[in-house]
């Protein structure tokens, strides 16, 4: 695995490089680059070895690190390394693996590298399987979101997708509710969320709700064309499956 370190503080770059190599000596550090301009030049140069992963600081000597992503429409996985937590929400919208605050915690860095390797192995396994079945080798497994970010006042919250019971539209806004009862406003539409979540775990039961399989407490057959569902956490209003989605819902339950 080859990585690129984009960091304008020499001591921080040196420490990060040493931590990476102490965790996995087989990792190759292609370069340490201090600026947005030089990074874009490097990534656009066909003669350069392209990294599998980029460690990206946000405040660089000539511009904001997000400029690299925007200029190149960058799809290379990124681990953000920064002293500022204000960009966390924007970072998770990018093709990011993790967001590490300085000074970098070695254990957190190790976990980030392990996560990247797991995702890479999953993609490789999908590629090999596709090739065996006569499908294009470039077709990779879809990477669904395994965590979300939300803000409430001046606080930022992160939580795993497995902790989410359902998403619901209320008063033209999208909210998520966790199994512990907490709820947060989301900026995503249900349509967008349906694309971001694993369809094996989440199903859109009607135009206002997207639910987790684990949130289903009970299902009631009201009539041949009507199903009512009880969820955990409970809702004040009764929840029904859209009639046009009942067949697909039953298939999803028994997949």
C-alpha cells in the first residue's frame, strides 16, 4: 500500500510518517507535500505513482485542503489529519475514511488504517468475484455509510448506522431517531439516504419513513392490501406500509 502525506508542518508530517511506519512498516510513503498546488500537480502527473490512500491536513500553506478534492473531483480515499474539528461534517461528505485530530492518537490511526484495509479487501473480493462471473472487473462493491454526523447547537455528534432505528420526514424536514430515543435533524432527503444505506438493513416503507430492520417490533395484517407496523422506539402516530410497497417489503423481510 502506498500513501501520500499532505501536511505543511514539518514536525507533524515527520511524526505522522513515523507513526504510520511503526504500525505497518510495509506501507510506502510516496511523498510528503506541504501545499495544495504541489499536491494537485503530483496527482495530475501520469509519471507519478498514485497513492492508495491520502493523509490530508486541511489548513495548508497556500490554501484549504478541500481545494484538492474539489479541483480533481478526487476519489482516492482520505484520512483527514487536522487540529480543527470545525470541518468534520464537510470531511465526512468527501471520500473519507476517518477524521483524526492532532496530536494524532496512535491507536486511532491504527484503527483508521485497519478500516481502510477492510474496505479495500471487500472491494477486491467483489472485483475477483465479478471477474469469475464474467462481469466487468472494475465493478466494485458499493460502500455504504457506516456512520453519520449531526449537529445540535454548537455540538457535533457522530453515531454508527447500526444505532439508527429510522429516518422520518416531519414538517418537511428529515430527522433520524436512534434506538436510545435521541433524534437529530438531517440535511439528506430520504431518496439520498436510500442510496447511502445498505438495502439489506434499511427499507423505505412509505414516502415519509425509511426504517431499519432491527427497529421492527411487530407487524399487523389489517387487510389483504394493508400492513401496520410497530417500531422501536415507538411513534405517536400509527405507521403503515404503502400498499404499492407491500410485496417488496415482504420480500425484503424474507431475503
